[in-house]
C-alpha cells in the first residue's frame, strides 16, 4: 500500500465558514494539541482539557491584552471525530476582525494554518473515509441542485465504496489462488483456481463495471446539466422560447432572420435537476459567412445535446431534422410555436406527448417544462443503482473493465497463470485506485487541492 503519511501531524486551524462577516463563524482546530492550544485562549467554567468528548462549552477567548469574544466551543476526541484526531470547533461571532484575530492567536499559540482540504485529507489518511467518500465531501459542498446533492450524499454514505469493495474482495480471493499455483510451478497439473468459476466471476465483474461505466453519462449530466438544444428554421421563435424557459431576456429576439449567430447557453433548475439550454442559429441556406459559422455551431450543439427541442412555426411548419447528423439516440421534443396566430380552436390544442403547441411569446411554456421533467425523472433516476459522476472514477473503471476483459480472453485461450495473474492485478489496482487503497501523493494533492480551506 503506497499510503502517504503526514510526516508529523501538526495541529491545524482554519475558518470553516465562508469569507466575510455573518451571524456566527466557525473556526476549526484539529490535531494532537488541538484541545490544549485552544485551552490557552479559552476562559470558561472549567478547563477544556478536562472536557468530555462531544460536549459544548460557553466561555471567552482571551489573551493578556484583550477579551476577543464570547464563544461556544465543541470538543471532539480522537479517534471519533471528522479527522480522526482531537478536534475543537469554536463558534464565534462572525465579525471579520474577530475571525482573523482568533486565527492569528491560534497560530501564535502553536497551530499551523490548514491547507485546502487538509481536514478531509487527514480524515482519509486516518482511515475515517476512503477516497470516493472524501471526494463526495467536495461534491456535496459544491452541489447546486437536489439531484447533485443526492448523488454526492449517496457517495458519501459509501455507495461506490461498498460496490467496489465487494468486487475487489471476490477478485482478490481468485487472484491469490492463481498466484498460489505459481508458487507450485513444478506441479504443472495443479489448479487451485477453478477456471470455469473464474470465467463466470470475470463475466459478472465485467457486467457490474460496465453498468458503472455507463452510469457516468447520467452522473455527468446531473453535475454539468442535461444539455438541451433548441433547433429549428430561422424566425420560428427559438430565442423567444429560450427566454420564456429562463424567465429572462437572455437571447436577442427579432423578426430579422439570422439574428442569433452564436449559440447562447444558460442553465435552469427544474424539479431539482440542472438543465443546460442552448439556443442556436436557425438552420437555412445562406451565403453569409458569419451566419454559416453560427449554423455550424448549431449542428455541433445538436450533436452534443441529449434532448433536442425541434421548434417549428405552427402557421408554416418546416422540419429541419433531416439536415442534422444522426439524431436516432436523442430525445426529440416536437414543439409548434406561435399558436396565438392560429384560430381560437387551434389555441385550445395543448398537444400530446408527441407534439406540444404553445406560444413562446406569451411566456407560458409549462407543458414543455413538464415534458423535460418527465424525461429527466425517467432517464436520470439514481435511486436504485450506484451512479458514477467523477471523471477519475470513470477512467479507472474503464481500465478495470479492459483488464477484466483480458482475463476472460486469456481464460478462453487458456493462457498461463502467470499472465492471468498480471491481468487480475491490473484490474485490482485500477479498482483500488478509486477508493484510494492504492494512491500517490500527486493524486491526493490533486484531489484535496481543489477543496476549500477549512474542510
Ligand atoms: N405571434 C408570435 N410571435 C412570436 C412567438 N414567438 C416568437 N415570435 C416572433 O417571431 C420572431 C422571431 O423570433 P426569434 O425568437 O428571434 O426567432 P429565432 O430566429 O427562431 O430565434 C420575433 O419577431 C418574435 O417576436 C409567438 O409565440 N407568437
Ligand atoms: Mg434566435
């Protein structure tokens, strides 16, 4: 195990609440001397060194010259704390002066300023959580929608770890049996690891990893927003529709064809899911160089999108879908705009699942929103399966899958145990990288460097 230990676990401190003044602020201290250092500044009914774990104490922060603040201090003792070390959390009043001075006094008393993510890194190094759980902490802090929060929380609760631990354990048993055979290389006929059982296991693991790999599409869409491109001929009301969806004048609307020349993009949360709407230039034949560049971008946007809103003018429908590259994999919502220009009869038509009739100009686009919500609920349901949302996990899983497929090929070709064991080890180490059983300082720096200070 290549685990980087912190050379000497110093006691660290940081302001854990956001920069600025607020009702209260929390300053966190972690390390061997945490309780003792805070105690030198804390005047309460009794000394913090005598405080029981998981208790809160009222008192004042004082040094020789100055009474700084009245505070509440929470005491946690190793190993049952977030970091696995002694931790003290000081809730002070949220004045910038108080926060900064308290931090300075802690440093003067022997603390070091925590680096970004250092509390969570310590939690990882002390075995309080694995790497996917530590990464989930960062995701949880960054979550902007319910779906994102749900995903991060399930990861924090060990969703991915449990799934991978199960795979690894079963694979390990077999790998050790295969390696045991190598120790008895003189007895060629010896086979501890039943080959057909191993093949069945490899297939099963291949399937499980395959499902995880595929789930990245969902996980990624939840994090980045589901890309929805609004496409159609010029002047059908694409920009008007974008504005109506967002509830603000985001894109320029005019009756001059070719007004939208570049793609305009903005996000909206519907039913706890992030959608990324892309308004595009209308598709038509034109000699205008710049408009053509815009049209090319429309095609690219359509290609990258998961959902296409194909917008047509209800008074003179023009279908442009045939002008796009293959759209067979896309969810296409057919929308007919400008129904206000049709007779009263037509205006009452609300459409069905296949066609939506609306007036973007009126601003009422609820039917369309509802269809998008239904699609997302169906397509991005993460309640019943573990969902991957992290590129690092995705890449390692692809490598693990590649290795387990080599194991299957090898078994079919009856290759020697020596080569089998290499592929098995490759798979195991790729899986181990995800949870952090195998890791390098570089990977850790990369992960924890992106955290905020104080977490
Ligand atoms: N009557 C009516 N006009 C609309 C509606 N939606 C858009 N328009 C008009 O159609 C013209 C083109 O709109 P725009 O959103 O720029 O179309 P785009 O070229 O597809 O982006 C503008 O004059 C809009 O005011 C609608 O629902 N009803
Ligand atoms: Mg437009």
